[in-house]
C-alpha cells in the first residue's frame, strides 16, 4: 500500500542524520548508512583487528557491499591471513582485495632487516605505498575505518567524520570502548584473530608486534620501544 500524502509530508519533516549530530550514543550503523548515501564509492581498508572485525559486521548490516582492502606486507602473522579468509567466507557479498599479495621478507621490496633499522621506511614501502597506489587508481571520495579514541592518546580526539589528508575518513567506532567491542564480537560470534586472546590487542607485522602488558593501551605492542605509534596510514605527511 502506498503511503498517504500526510505520511510523506510527515516523513519529510524528520531531521536527516548529519555528521554534526553524531555523538557518543549514535549507532555506528546509522553513521555508516549516512556515509553510504554521502559517498557511494566508500571503501574500507582493514588489518582485521578486533575493531576492524566489528566494523565489518556493522558495515554489512548497514548495507555496505564494497571493497575490503588488506595490504600484504610480507610480514603478517599467519593468524591474520587466516582471519581474513574466515571473514571473506562469512561475508561473501563483500569484495576482499589483498594488495601486494604474495609479498615476503625476501621479495626485494626492502632490505630484509629494514624493519629493525628504520621501521618508518619499512612501513612506507610495504604498507602505505601499496594502499596509496590503489587509492590513486580507484580514487574513492571517503574511507571507512575502525579507529577508536580509546586505542591510544594520539587517537583520543578523532571525530566521527574526519576531513584531513587526501580524502574524508569515516570513523563510526570512534567512541566505542574495547569492552564494548569485545561484547559485540562475542554476541555475534565474529571470527576474531586468535592472537587477540593471547594479549595481542592490536596485531601488525610479526617483527614489530608484541603482546600488550597489563595497564598498557591496546596499541602499546606495536613498535614497542621504537618511538613509533602509527604506520603512516592515518598520521604524518603521507596519511590517507
């Protein structure tokens, strides 16, 4: 049955969700639905950490059917690649794309020990550059990503919609805590990287990631002791 003219008029008076109205209690699905309307070419890079797995499920619920991008640095834990495969099987309507696929420490892209002598340079070549090349070729207007404020002090102020760098970033999980993410993943039976349960609360490349110690933030195991907190995708002069 078609809606009555009165119902159409009443619906037109309902405020449309907009970024300036996003807040701590805004459902991430509503934010993703807004992002899909505002940016039909939205794309999602992911490393399949807890945040990323939860975001994938929320995005699928919101109607996302685009690309999910992983950069193969050649140094991923086998558990990370297995998590990617489990997610690809769970969400067959999403297009899982592995950039730099088949990379290995011996592939000649970088000296084999560059991660130890210059981790910034290693990240720039093996992680940032492949994704930047892909984004330059596909040119999406916005990225859907899973960062949250609780992860590190450097991320404490990220907004839900971020207009810095080359393109807009949508951060639906900005206000979610680790406890909330864990509860959501458990409730929905999501395939979380098994390393998470061994204390690897944020999993990057195996030479530069350790388990988090009690009292540390969730990204303290990344590049520990090297004065580095970001790979370069979300911060720095070459950020996305």
